[in-house]
């Protein structure tokens, strides 16, 4: 879908968010997950005409509310006060998730612990003994949107790849991720093939050495 | 039949008994029927099964019911939060049972109960720990999990305004679970800011028709 590119430096968080924002098609209905994905909204342009969905029952979500605009009845999925934009609508929880599960959202952007080469996603539970599990809307979002994109660091603190052959963390959704944005590279996933669209601060060859899976290079 | 109109939150929840199953509205604090939950605390009912998206925040509402060990089981999607310390303590002590449900399945299970659906196949959770032991089916090449409805003895719901027929309107994202919970309970108890005369709510904007509402209490409010 795109020509292979490379940059000298790794991407910082804002640069990643800016690239994700630019990749969102004009007029799309989008759900941005909690954490890094939320930052994408700061780089969407008015000309794109993107409508943001929040799982707790709203389309047309605006920026975070400040000062007198803070309203305890108007919050996002992270329970942060937000604002409404012209054209906004409210609906109950079953409708909100039917909208998601029914394939009406164009793109959803999520964080992840791991993604497999088949597009399996792990982002809800470390599986660590004693950890209290919480899932929220993660499983619904993962498999609901037409396209599920992930933003994550490519390596763990100890340097292991989070893009893996098979998940070691508990599954959130199977075969659902089609693109991964990381500080070091951007990947497209399709039918078990992982194609590197760009590298940042690392060459394709070095990347191929460090990752435990086969990589294709975008033309 | 028109709903019973209670004069206080205490009167509204007076019929809630030990071992009751209770749907409690709200997503975080938005739409959480705080005054009804406080009244439930005061009425003393225990061994409750509670369905809510979360497991209480800080030192208010549902968190206090859990702190007092009045909830024997909670069905929710997101118990662990930075301020869910009362749930965390009860859970680690083995003093509360947790049924964790993906949020959309939670909503659909509640909706199904109110709609008379005996079960449904959902793609959410397929192939995950939360589908273990559940019936699955592949339909048109896609995996689905059989989920069952969640009905309840009572629902505690917060809406913005009611008319004396029990028709409800909500406010912004405080609507969340309110409409589906009102429909799924044998007895839906709704707190509103104010109750207007029948005919004062535009039928075109009613969100929850009064057929689902059993008890109303007007508590005033800043909106």
C-alpha cells in the first residue's frame, strides 16, 4: 500500500500519534483507546472530518473539558471530562457496543502488550499471579472495528520483541490487528504476512535480525 | 400501571431484600444513582449480587457497599481502577466473588434479559480466557461464544427527568446502562432530578418508556 521509507531517528510519541492521525481516512468513525491512542486526537485536522466514538455512549466527542466546561455527566471511556462537538449524539451502552461489534466503526486504535504475526492481540491482562483482571471494552473493540490498529513500544524493557510468533499473554482478540505503529517501525499485517512499511532509527536488516518472525519489506 | 412515586430514596429502596440481585447503573460516577445506593446501605440488605460496569470508586456509593461486605458477588467489566481500593481489598481477601464480562457482552446480556432473549452468540471474547467453558460456534467462518441474559430483581437507575407515567430522559453520557437496566429488572427504581406532569415530556424524545419503570423518586439536582 505504500513505499518503504526510513528515518535516522526513532519516532517519539507525538510523531507516532501524528502518523496515525494522518493515516485515518477522511470522514471516518474512530474509537481511540486509553493511553497512547488518545493522543492521536490532538493531531486530527478539522478538514479530515473524523467523528470520535466513546464506548460509554457518544459519537462526536470533542477535546478534554477544562474550567467551566467540566460536566460530570460528560466523560470519556477513561472517565475524563470531555466536550461535545456539533452533530454529537448520545446512546445507551448496548447500542454503543452494537455499533462497535456490528462493524460500523472504521478504525479503532489500541495499546498492546503483544501482537502476533497472525494479528492476535494481547492487551487486557498480564496473567501475572495476584493481578486483578479487568477487561472493559478491550475485547469488543479489538474484534469490532473494520480496522484495528495498535500503538505500542516494539520492545520490552528487557529488549524482547512485543511482535511475536505466538502470544504468551492472554488473548484479547484473534486475528484482529491489521497495523502496528511503534517507535522503530510501522507494520502492516495481512494473512500471516508482516510487511514493514517504514523503519525509524534502525535499518530493515537490523530489524529483521531482532524480531523473531519473518518480515517482508514494502516495495 | 403508573409507577409508584416514593418521597425519599429510603422509601424507594425499602423492598430490597437480602440475597437480591441488583443492576446498578453508571459508568464511573456518570449516571451512578448515588442517593439510591446510599439508601441501600442504610436499609441493611446483604448477600447482594451486583451488576455494574465497575466495582466502585473511592469512598462513595458502590465502593462503600463493598467495603461493608454487603456484596457477595459482582458482575462487571472493569473492577480494577486506581481508586477501587475497597474492591481490591475484598477480592484479595476472598470475600467477594467476581464474574468478569467484556463490557459489550455485559451490556448485551442485560439488554437480552429485558428483551426476552434466551441467549446469543457474540464474537467478543472468542478464543479468550473469558470464554472458557462456554459453548462456541463458527458461523460463516467467524467464531462466536454463547452468552446468557442477566436479569435481576431490582435495577437502580439515575435519569434526568421523568413524567408521572415513568417516561424517562437522561443527560449526556450519564445515560449509559440506564435504559437497558430498567428493562432487565423485575422492579426498576429510578432517581431523577424532577418529575413533571404527564404530557410535559415530548414523546419523541423519551428514551425509556414508562412501561419499564416501577418506582420513581425525585431528588432535585443542579441541572
